[in-house]
C-alpha cells in the first residue's frame, strides 16, 4: 500500500502543473500539500514494512481492498483544500482565486470530497457537483485524472512503474479484479506496460475524434479520458447532452472501445481483426448493445418517454442507443434525463432495462464494472449445463464450451461456482444498499429510481435518476461509497478484508 500511495502521489504533482497552465495558481498549494501528505504516508508505510515478504493471494486481496479505501480518503484532499482556499481567499489577487460558488463550496464538507474521490478512482462518475460547469478547471482535471487512472487500476499503474518480475506482481494484478487471462505478454510487468501503451493510444485517438467533430480542446481532453476509462465524469452539468447530435454519436465508439478487453485490443492492433467476432465477449458486446439499444428505443417510442423529452424518431433512437451503450459500458455519460428525483422522466420499464445493462456490464479485462459478460455467459450456460447433468449417466464425460474454450467437468464446476458466488454477493450488497437508501431517503422517491442509483454505484456507472447529490443524507452517501468500493473490486477482495478484520478482532464465534 505504501508503494501504491507513493506512485499515486505523482498524480498530484502532475496536477500542480495543470493548475499552473490554467492560471489557477491558488490551487497549486492545495495539490502540493496533498502530494506531500500522500507521499509521506506512502513512504512511511513502505519503509516500515520494507522487509515484508511478497504477498500471497489473501494478502494481495487485502492490499487491493485497503489501498482503494485509503485512496478514497487521501484523494479527497484536493477537493477539500481547494474549496476552503476559495472560501477563505487567503492569497493575493495575482493567484486568481475565484468567488465562492455553490457547486465548489459543497466540497468544504469532507464527506463530499471522499464521495467524489472514490467515484473517480472507481471510475464510477456519480458526483456531488450540482453544476459541473462551475468547478475550477483544476478540479475538472483532478476528477478526470482519477477516473483515467482508476479505469485501468492503481495497482496496474504501480506495477508498471515500480514492480520487478517475481515480486508478487501477478498476485497483486489479479487482486484488482483482473484475471490471468488478461495477460497479453509472458510476464505481468510487461503486460501492464503494454496495457498502458494501448490505453494511452486509445485516449489520444479519442481526443482526436472529439476535436474532429467540433468539441473544444479542454472538454475533449476530459471526455476522452473519462470515456475510455468508462468513468463518465463531465465538465458540464448536462454531460454529453450539452453537445449536438454529431458529437453525441462520436462519443459512442469511445465508450465501446473502453468496453473491449485489453488482450483483444492488443490482438487487433497486431492485425488479428477477426477477434472482433471470434472472441466471445467482444461478439456479445456488439450483440447486446444492439439488442438493448433497439429495445430501449422501442420502449421510449411506446410510452417510455414519460416527460416528453423527444419528438422525432431520430431523437428516440439516439437516446436509446446512447443511454444503453453508456449504461452497459458502465461509462455513465448522459444525454437525457433518466429521472428528476421524485418525478419520472422515463417509465419504470425503460429504467429497469437500463438497470439490466448496468448489471451485465461489458468485457472482463476492460475498464468496465458490472458482473461482466463472460461471467453472465458462465452463469447462463453453466446453469443449463448443470440441469443437463441431472439427466446424464454418471459415466458420461461432460464438457462446457465457453467461446473458444472447452472446459472439462472440474474446470466448469470451478468457474461456475466462482461466477455464482460473485453474483450472489453482488445481489446481497445491492439489496443492502437499496434497503439503506429506502430507509434514509424521502418516500417520495420512486423505488425504481432508488434501485437505479444503487445499481449505478455498484456497477461503477455514474448515471443517476436525480437522487444522488450533496443534499442526500450522510448515511446514503456512505452507503453509495461502499457500493462503489465493493463494485470496483468485484466484492471478493472486500469480503477477504472484512474477514481478516473480524479474525483480528476475534468477532467470529
């Protein structure tokens, strides 16, 4: 964890430069202080435990879960310090401290900064900023930067910069919701470096595309970073709805690119284009996006547009396509209203279809959240395989085919069990989140919107139905923070951490 904090503190150093380029000199000390605190804590931990052995699987999971939790707190420092700097205004005029505004001022409350930080690092995109246009550019950048780093993973970043082969890197890599199958090179260190090359290349390509269709430079940089990261933070309160139809259509391939697994990007860049349709997950990304988008369009055309936002067939289609791809890619960009907190903008049917997209997510090995398509395929095909097994003789040799892979009975049982455990735990945390939100919030909120916002948090999406915001009760904010945390790490590392804490405190009977 010390090494992770040391590396992530470099993000704050880079942000000092960005604040200076934008002439927001008042924000530079806030980033510098935050960098010193994060690097100091990281260095102290690294030195204190420098003789610790390489982590095993349990230790790696505890490290991952703990590190993401600690980052949520330390990553909130720029929000807190910049908000208080603007409020107090202690600097001379040349440092360009702006007037107090209601959007930035909410971050004087530390809890709002923690919420924004974990939403960024988990590449979720739910926000406490009511009018994102009013935020300083330095905070626009910090939000986008946390999502961009969080999309590919803070441990992946740490391994790329510091790790050496044989130093427990693979165990840490896998603990951050990544599988051995995500490797594209023989060693995990070379794999993460290749992932970062692909990720940077996709980000630059996304910036170029957005500039080509007319988006100004600053929002193009931010939206490319959060789009490829499937994070969804925007520099506008209206998100991508701020822009014309051409730009909205141009954002869709960026979200799709973020949904595809890095090993597939690697193979496609090597010229093996057939992986677009040969790979099970990639094939189903396009199939599921198409089916879901057409279904959502049909629902909007037949009464799903409860507030009458759309008038033409093209508007209905564009809304259905964009919102379903945004939800299922777990990006969270918006072009239309899902709900108004207590008033319906979309019907319950349209809302639950978007929820289904958020639940499945896209490809494992990409930047998305949710259950992942490979896990959904394992659950569906595995259940049929289990049912057929009831009618098979004991002597039968049974296999399960998942895409190009053929699993023997032992492998199939193991993968089906793992998928089932994650699904059950996922649903349990979802139910807990919904129950807490229903208890904490006004009964005026439609139940489907409460489910929607909890699902959005746990799937790391960022779409909201008008419920999430700075006026929420604190207990509701903490609940969504937990949902984002467990969703990003796919629950198991968090469960392992909680188990270790219970054992240490001797809470087991």
